[in-house]
C-alpha cells in the first residue's frame, strides 16, 4: 500500500558511508549500483545471488547466506530487495529498532524512506516520487523530464557555481542576487546554441545589479 502521509524529500550524502543491500537479484543489483554511484561502501547479503550481482564491481563484500536478524544495525542505510516479504519486513523492523533508514523494494509499508525516480544531468538531479502510489507514473515523469535535461543544464550549473564562488570570495552574499534572470529557458537556449559568451554576459549583468 502507498504511504498516506506527506514525505520529506532529501538528497543523502552517502560517500564513504556503509550501506547494506539484502538480496541478490536484478532489483537488488540496481539498488546496489545506485548506492555505489553515490560513493557508498556497499555490502550485499543474499540467500541466492544471481550472476549480474556477482559481476558487479565495487562491492565491499558479497555474502551468500540468509539475512541475520539485527545485522542492519551496523549500517547507516539499508535496502531490502529479496522478493520475500517476510525477510524484507524483518530488515525494516530491525532498522526501526536500530535507527537505520530502510527501503523495501515494492513495499512502501515496510519503508522508512522511498526511493524516487531520478533524472540526472551532471550535478543536477530531479527526483520524482508518487509516495508509492505508482512507481510507473514516477518513471514516466522522470523520462519526460530527462528529455528536457541536456548537457546545457549541467553547464549552466557549473557557470552558476563559479559565480557564487566569486561572490563569496568578494565578501558578498549570494542571497542579494536575483538569480531568476540566470535560470530560465533563454539561458539554456544560449548555451545549447553555442552562444556561451552571451550567456556569461547575461550572468554578469545579473551579478552587477
């Protein structure tokens, strides 16, 4: 069943933090891959491990055995993707007892956090969640957003980051700038068409106001 209360969207910094994936199938591999891409230290425990999981590089450990009650307590975050509701529920309950955030694949009722569908372009991430009502809808919306997120979005993010750094170095507050003039479709069109000099001029004009 979906989550009935409002969710609180966050972007977790998992670099260097220990995470556990319980499950060895295709879904578990996808979850583990996402954690690895975020720089997490990932251990996998599964009663059955399929070849794609065995071939996944970057795992700290891969143990083919049943989940042991309570072991989730040694981690910052865990994902249960075993296909067995009882095992997934056990991971969730252990996480609740130990204060560890747990996501159970396709089971919002056994989740303390929900994984959104994410569209990425460089440092820019757009996360879409339906609170478990329809992962298919979230995925479709993610694909729709992805169509409009070309490399110019990442380039604009880089330009804005450099501008913010210059402001701080000069002792100015980034809050005093009206950034709306630098974050619109016109700026993206300038970068997309190769008119980067014009985009930078527009950015500088906003900074000088």
